[in-house]
């Protein structure tokens, strides 16, 4: 196969988007076996993280927190409910709102999940400070891009 002459800015290896995309894929591969131990997918894990922090959150607020459309989250929420990890309830103040509450099983799963951050840290080969800086930079990048959308 013959390589073509391409300007430097269009080389795959120079693309920020590809670095982010491939890092995300790699992170997902790292998480997958760990989450299988918890019988969770990555989207389910994200929802559980939010609920462990804010039990009783509305589905709308969950979508905002995860920066996801509620239509994409609904099937994941339903699967978590079918697994017995959460329950959906209509708000007593406003029945148009659906609130999400952890079941005892969902609360107990938190203890099993507590080892994941340390395992991810060890797998990264980086220290907490370095990863904190990287996370901050990614959040700054996301914020700057969101302002342009």
C-alpha cells in the first residue's frame, strides 16, 4: 500500500478527536471486565454513580448531569429497574416528574464498586495528581467546545 502525501494537520496521529476517541475506547475496554463483576454496563455504572451521590434525583436532572438525552437514558434506567437496582416513582409534588430511587440491592452494590477507582488508577500507571490535572484539562476543553455549540 502506498502512502499519499497528506498535510500534517490531516494525519490521523495529529487529531485531538482521535486521541480522545481512542482513549475513550481503551477506557471502556478496561472498565468492561470490572463492570461485568457488578453485572453493569458502562452507561448503567454512570447512572449508579449519580444515584449513589443523589438518591431520588429526577430523570431530567440525571440526563443533565450525564449530558445525555433522556430518550437514550430511559432504556438503561428500565434495565436497572428490571435488575432490581432502582425504582422509578412519580413525584408527589409534580406527577409529571419521575424520581429515581435506589433499592437496597442498589445501595449494597455501591460497596462492591468502591474498588473500581483504585483499580483504574493502578491500571493507568499514573499518579492521582497527574490524572486530576488531565481530568481538569478535559473538562476545560469540553466547556470551551460546549460554548461554541
